[in-house]
C-alpha cells in the first residue's frame, strides 16, 4: 500500500472516530409540555426547576411548549413530538386537540419517551391511550371503572380490582420511599430506601395498569385528612375519612407502551400557595429520579452516577 493510500485510510478512520465522538456528545432534545394546572397545582413553579435539573446534567437540551391559557382554543397547540427524544409532561388542564393526541400516540408507539410528573397523574382522564401510558392515575373521574389499583404485597406487584376507594393523599409530610426494582436502570445504585421531603403521598391511583414495573413504593399511613384550602370543595358530612391506606403504594413506575418508554413519578407537588423553598421539588431524591427517568425514557439506558448528597433512609436531602 502506498504512503498516500495509507495516509488517506488513516484520515478516514480519524474522521469516523471524530464524528462518532461528536454524536456521542450531542445532547438529547427534550420537550416539556405544560401550560395549565388545576387549582391545586402550579406549573409555573415546577417547569423552570425541572428544566434546570435536566439541563445541568449536560445530557439534554430542553424546549418548553406552553399551551394556550385555560378556556382558549387548544387547536393551535401542536408540538412536533417526533423532534424529541422524550416529552416531560407537567400538565393538568384542557384536552389536547384530537390531531395532537393522535400524533402523540403515534410518537409513543414508534419509540418515543414520556415522563409524567405528579399533577400529570390527573390529566386526560378520558383519554384511553394516555391512561394506558401512565399505568394508573388519579382524580378527574377515575373511579373503580377506570381499572385496578396497584399494590406491592409479599415482594411483588399485585392488582386490586375489588377494594373500593379512589385517589387521595394525606397532608404533605416527609416519608420513606423504598426501592422495589433495584436492577432497573433508573434505580440501579440508589439506596434501598430513602426519605423524601414534605410531599403529597398519592394513594389509590387507578387505571389499566398494563405493562407496569413498580420501581419504588411508600406506605401511605392512615392520617387525618388533608385540610381543605380556600376555594376547595368541602367533603360530605360525616366523620372524616383517613387519607391514607396503610398499603405500599407505587411512587415511581416504568411503563412500556408500544415501542415507547414511560417514567411515571407521583412525586413533586407544588401549589399556587406554595412559597420557596419548594421542598418536594428541591429534594435530591426527586431531582435525581427525574434526571435518570428522563434519560431512560429517551434512550432505555442511564449513564448518570448517583450523587453523594442523595437522601438516606434516616434523613432528607434538599438543594437550594
């Protein structure tokens, strides 16, 4: 082989290596879909923090697609889902238009990623495909007809289709989250149990519960009901119902939908009345699981290391 040919071959190999390195370093495009909340939540507080958490990993570039305001025409809201490796949903409002929903279903079936955060549990109660994507959800009319509850019993996931009761939560408090699938990419390396800070502990979520892997649970203790905030509906007369089940309820879940992947976290409550510091959102457990869950939803793998300030089974950990 002549010197010229050897030089050309070396240059071609070097170019391929350089291109491969560049591709590996190219951040994944993530979209936060948001813009409406119920009277109990506030997307304007959650969205900037989640965007910051994702971008600070260096793995993602993040766009935010804000819907029209409540009561306005939703037909103009039509993100190009296929441009993104994953979509993070921080939303609890009016239905998307039928073409936008159909495009999202197609995106997920073809291998898209979805991250559903806290209040998104309550979105789109009549959208059949969305209910299947998130496994189980709450409120919005999700009664026993919506499907079973998920329980963790005797070391495995159990579906409960017979016990009455719909979604609820006790007042915000610190609670212990227990890892249930330690070998899953999202959970690998995380502690067996860790304290999460001052959040609503959702229970009795219902839905199709198909293709769900329970990643982590928490026992929702039978506590006094959450206090009624100004403007919130008052419960029917009679003795108060404890807002906890005493069961191991799913807090983190992974769901397969078509070729797509869904990371569902029930954590991360913030209301219009919340003031900094937003402890559920600044909890390192919330931050890290959202970062790792987004990478998994986008790629099927997790490359991030567990930080030294991750909470322990004895103590919460928050970042200012």
